[in-house]
C-alpha cells in the first residue's frame, strides 16, 4: 500500500444494469405434497401459485447518472481529496473508445490518461421506487450499487457495495428510526448509500 497514495481520483459515470431483476415475493409459499390429506375445516384457501415465474423490475436508465452525481458530491466534500468530475472521465473514456478494454475495464486507462491516483467506477444493480407514501409503501424503495477504485496500473485498491430495501418498523426498528420513521424514496436511499460508501 505504500506505493499507492490516493489524493486525486476521477469518477467515471456509473453503468446501469439493463437486465430485468427479479422482485422478491413477500409471502412464503409452501407447496402441498402430492397425496397429502387435506383438513376437514370449512375454511378454504386459494391454491398456491407456482413460484417459477417471478415479477421483474428494470433499473431506470437514469439511475446510473443519479448515483454517479451523488458519489461525486459526497467525495468532493472531503477536503483532502481532489475529485475530477464524471464529465472529465467521460471525455477521457470517449478518447479511449477505439482501444480494446482489458478485463478490469477501462478504469485504469482513464486514470492513466487523466494522471490521477485512481479511478472510481460503479454499477447500479437495483433502483426500485417505493409504491405508496411516506406513511406506508408496498413495495418499499430498494437500491443497490457496487463501486471499484482502480489504480493506473490496474490494481484494484478498494471495492464497496451498498444494498438496502427498506423494511417496516416491526422488521427493522433501528433502520426505520434512522429513516425518521417513514418510508423514503429510492433517491433518498441512494443518498444514504453514497454517504456510507464515501465514508
């Protein structure tokens, strides 16, 4: 680590995953084994549906830009760190577009081109908005993204990730109190995550 003194970094615009993500179901469905005897109770229950086909959610294309700007803003607040804007990194990436990217991606090449100590790249994996209001949401907001800090020589210096799906107070009292006792939006969750990873 003595070789790497990170004082100046470039924030590369984050990618947004394009593949639809499975939305987790709330209830637990237990199928009844074939031949099992049913109760004689007069109560009837709807048949359990097959869990093979799950609902999916697509990450909004603008989520990458939102999380990039949040991370850039949080990192700029550190007085000891000089942070180049995502726009500067995007220009450097465009200039390198004709070159073949390595397995670690173009992050180290961008860092080398901009003469910074490291480049921060990221990918937004989940960005689901709440359905409801601050008083109640079903489903609540969910946000997940991952970051990688790469040196100009290709060495991965740091990796971090954040995922949160807000849960009601009966499931997560501390987390709910941290969110001021209300259901927050996806943008607000992303801001919490950016602050956590910037720390």
